[in-house]
């Protein structure tokens, strides 16, 4: 074996080495007050003795004949730390930023590079390197999955090509004949996946109100393997008690899965409440800029992690390197974005609740839900999120309101820096057949962005005034695409000039005209001034 190469011996489990290195600061005595310290130190010394003080991950080899794991375990699931019991001394805002995404890169770049490759050259025909094929594993994806695992306190996190691919993977943990209990109020795409895909594959799908623990307890059968919910739920913002649901689920040896898309890890970490699987549509708050789609599955249990890794590889649903890079970038500002948007949300919810044309406001803040629901929500998360839904008592009023708002763009999705608005029945939840839908038709869902709240409040007031009036629908007059009243540079030819000069002649004469400094000094009148109103 060449110098510097490492071959794992019996005692050194490949999957634990990075763990040991990552946690060495604890075993070194800084901050660890639990467990048998001397045993931990001894174990670490043993690992150090076997692999040396520093490890060059690019030199790791997995000899095919002597490896103890199955083929599908490596390199499908490259070595990575288990963050399930990780105690991070940093505050959430810092955790989003302080993360070394590529400690093994020889150049140690400050940001994780995009490993835009489908394949990795193997050390020999009888050994695997840490990566072999991007569907199975890619360093940019590992970096994203590690950072997400750290934020969510997960044994491992997995990045998928969309939130739906992540949710699909959760349902793939079920076999024919198994049952999944699902909250009555969930994202329309998940409803479609369950009722029109899983159910056709022999999985029994039962809807239940997960805010009602008695109803859930009654609904559990020996076939139940997963309970799946959202808290707050999309779009009616119902709150489920995740701690109590987890206890109930575990009493029946059932897994609890939570789609926490509305509650990014900077405000809620459901794995710490006992939840087994946390799913995100990363398209929302992890991106934050509505520029890429992705999904995440985070798990507490290493065995479950291996199963999810297997499915990610076997079904080819993993996220591509470029998108991983975008999400890594998005995470850095996640705390800032979410906090700013939450501040706006509180003010907007207050204003909506006071408005005479708004019937009911739903959001996990004062006035947006019952005091008991608010107590539960506050006990499991540190913020209200950035989504509000409300009813107006009239479908046409809701439509006129949305059509008139200019800053709240009529768009599905949420979690972007821009404010958005939509009507779930005809947009995000339209895939639920009308006869099965229990949503009010006049329901409007707003996703509050990071704009100045004064602009947002003014826009909402204007749209509500318009919706209350008898005026015909406004022309589309978006803020960001029309600038007719601003001076144009260079000035277009006047109508009379056009027939006499070709455009190139005219441009040339403009270029040869007075210099900018002459215009600034006032020596020559600025032609653009004529355009100012
Ligand atoms: N989960 C929730 C709560 C959602 O709102 C969405 C999409 O809007 C999804 C999952 C699906 O995510 P994606 O669109 O990234 O597939």
C-alpha cells in the first residue's frame, strides 16, 4: 500500500472515524460533562493510534475483499459524523455560517466547491475510494447533508431533487400492506402522492386529525408503521403536539415523520422532540431565493439512515451538485432571512386581524390560533414562521385582493425573500379532488418576505381597498418590470428625427455629443432632463 493510504482494520469502523475526529474537542475535555470521559478518551486514542493525528480523506480505501459492510453501504453513504447527540455551543445564527464544508479538500477553500462530476476514478479494480458515482455520493452533497444534519441534530440528513422526492422516500419505507396515518390537513402534493401513488401500491393511507391525540390513538392499528404530519399544517396552520405524538407513536413501535418545511431548523428542531423523520421542501427556506428545488430527509437513528441512503441511491432521487451548492449558500443567510420575515409576519398578522373584511386569520401567533395551540407551538419552536392564511368570506373578494396586490406576487410556494400570495384551493392544493377537499374556497395563503414591512402593509391595504371597491381588475402593473417614467440612456431619437437618421447614425451623433463632464458642470443642458416628469 502506498505511503499515506489508510486501510481500515477490524477495530476501526470506517463510519465512525470522522465521528471520532469531529468530536475530539469534546473528548479533549472541552465541554463534555456526560458519559465516561476516560473511556471516551481511550477510544479516541485508539482511533488516533490507528489512523494518525490527521486523516487525509482522499486517501481512504475500502478494500473490496476485506470490508465488513455490504456493497450498498459504501460508498453510497460516505463517512460522516453522526450529529444526533451533538451539542453545538454556537447560537443558531452562527451555526448557519460556521461550518467547514470541505475539510478534506487539499486547497481548503472557504466555500464548498461544486464537484460537477458524475464519476470518481477508483484507486484500483479491487478497492473503492470514498466516492465512485454521483448518484451514490458526491462531496458537495455530503457537505450539504452534513450541515443540515448539524442544524437538525440528525444522525444523518439526505438531500433529494425535490421536497416530493424526499416525501416519496419516506413513503418507500413502507411495504405493501403497511398503513400510514396522515394528518387531515397536509400539502396537496403529499395528498396526491399518498392517495394516487402509495395507495395504488398496496399501502393503506388513513387520514386523521393529528391535533387530536385521542383520535390518533384510536386510529393506530397493528399495520400502522408511520404517522406523518405537519405542524403548523399547510395551509390551515393547525398545531400538533409533536412530543406527545412521538411518545404515542413509539408506544406502538410506529415512526413519527414530520414535514417541517414551514419550520426551518433555525426555529424548530423536531428530532429533539422525539420525531424520527424530518422532511423539508428545501425549495422554501433553505434556498430562500426561489431559485432551485430540493428536498431533505433527516433521521435520528443510524439504521434508518442506512435505509434512506439505500433508497436515495437505488431510486436515483439525490440532489445534483450545483443545487447542493445553492442550498449550502442559502443556509448561510437562513437565520437572518427567517428572523426578518418573522418580524414582518407578526405585524402583518396584526393588521389583517384588525381589518373588517378579514374573517379569520390562521398563524401560530397571538390571534392566529387558540391559546392552547399557541402554547404547544411555543413549546416546540422558537418562532411563528412566515406564513399566514386567512379567509374573507367571499371567493371573489379573495381573488380581487390577490390580483390587486403588487408586492405579494401570486405564486405558489413560500419561504422566499419575496412576499408571495396564493389561493390553496385553486393553486397549491388543487391536486386534492374537490369532493375530498375540506379547505375553505376563499382561503388565501401569504408567505411573508424580507421587504420593508411598511411597503408590505401599504400594499396589503391598497389591495384590500381595491377588493372592497367596485373597480374593474387592474392592469398588470408589476413594480419590477416597467420603468417608463425614468429617463432612458441614451435618449431615443425624437419622432421627427427618426426618418432623417438611421439608428446607428443617431447613436454615433449621441456619442459624439457633449461629454458627461460638460453636462455635469451645467455647460450643456442634459437631454435626459426633458424626460423627467
Ligand atoms: N411539503 C410542503 C409543506 C410543501 O409546501 C411542498 C411544496 O410546496 C412540498 C412538501 C413539496 O416540495 P417540492 O415542491 O420541493 O417538491
